[in-house]
C-alpha cells in the first residue's frame, strides 16, 4: 500500500465527482430532511441532483431531536417516506410515530446517496447566478475559507433549477432578495419572516408553500416558513419530509 496511491485516488474521485456536477439539473442548497428527500426522489427518477451542504455533517437540524433528546416525531401521512428510506419507526400512544433522530439523519443521507443524489459537504452557497430575471446557477465557496474570512474568489455551478432548502436561514432567497432588485412570489415581494411556534398550521403551511419563489428558484422545508411568513413547528418532521416529496413531484413535472 503506497500513500501516494491513497492520495491520488481521493483526488481523482473527488474532482471527477465535482466536474460531473458543475452543470446539473437541480442544485439543492442544504442537506436537511426536506432537501435530502427531494434530492433522493428526483435522483431516483433519473434527474442529475447536486446537494450542497455547508457543514461537515449533512442532516441539518435532525441530529439533535428535540432539545438534544434524540427522538423526533413524524405524522402518519409521512411514514411512507420513512419506509422508502428504510427508516424504522414506532407508534406512540398519541398516534404520532417516533423515530430515532440518528437513524432519521443517517437514513435520509444514505437513502439520498443510494438513490443517486450527489452530496458535497463543506461547500457554502454564497450567491446566485441570475440572468434575464431567472436564477440559472449558484456561487460556491469552501466553508473554511468563508469561516476564516480569506479573500478567496468563489466558483459557480450551473443548474436548470435551484432549491433553497437552507431551513430557518432561507439563505438563498434572502441573498437573492438583498442583492437584486427582484420581486419574489410573496405578498410583499420580499421574504416575510418566520413566526413563533404553532405546530399544526406550521406543518401544513410548509407543505402548501413548497413552490417556485422566483423564476428558477424553489423553496422547501423550513425555509418556506421563513419566506412565506409561517410558524415554526419544533421537532416534528413529517412536514419537512412531505415538503421534500412535494418539491420532487413539482420539479419532475417541470423538468420533464
Ligand atoms: C443545526 C440546526 C439545529 C436545529 N435545531 C433545532 C431544534 O433543536 N429544534 C427545532 O425545533 N428545530 C431545530 N432546527 C430546525 C429543525 O431541525 C427544522 O425544523 C428542520 O430540520 C428543517 O429541515 P429543513 O429540511 O428545512 O432544513 P434544515 O434541517 O434546517 O437544514 C438546512 C441545511 O442547510 C444548510 N445550509 C444553510 N445555509 C447554507 C448555504 N448557504 N450553503 C450550503 N448549505 C447551507 C445548513 O447547514 C443545514 O444543514 C435546527 C436546524 C439546524 C440547521
């Protein structure tokens, strides 16, 4: 075993994967539950899906369950998604289904990759490429470079559609709105901001508002609450899974 072979293989595989993804069908920004579900289903249907995650670990807010207690709740309507990703669940006396948040996070990551999505971690989307009033790509940089504030120029990825799955931060939509004179598909033309916790309407709102917010830019998961002025919901994840599933259906129709 030669050290140089280990190095060469890693560099070869990484750059082959990166080159294969610089022009893609769908860029999903954020590897939380909604982005992973959407990415997995779209890749399974034959689309080229590139998921960009700024942190070391994909999974977004799943890992911590509720307040660091490692279980999360899912409603019955979303249990078919758990089955698709081969994640175990148990019915609680309340009628809710309980999942181990570690299995939920790792199962969604594993499932999305197995279905064919490419996930790149430690990649931050810092801006968008906008042409003729349409989002046509993302501007990416190394997370460490941004954390240290190094003056390093970014690179770009071209995509048929871009998805903001960045959760509470709604980072992509916020950046588009802040940097460009654009009118979003919201009542004020701007992100409306998230409201205080109210689980039931929040769960419905996240799914109903999974849609195109600007030509070429879609929003799913918790980011929809921030963009469309809905409530947060706490550690119940059915809405996130269903939002990802709904987005996959919308984009499948659009891209076909
Ligand atoms: C670290 C974290 C902890 C959380 N803890 C709780 C909690 O304890 N209780 C609770 O009720 N809710 C919590 N949430 C939110 C909760 O988990 C959400 O309801 C749910 O996870 C949202 O799912 P989502 O798919 O919308 O995206 P999220 O799970 O929020 O994931 C979004 C992902 O996008 C990534 N991202 C953000 N901006 C960029 C960018 N510019 N480029 C690339 N990637 C980006 C983030 O790193 C994250 O992994 C947390 C979210 C996060 C991210």
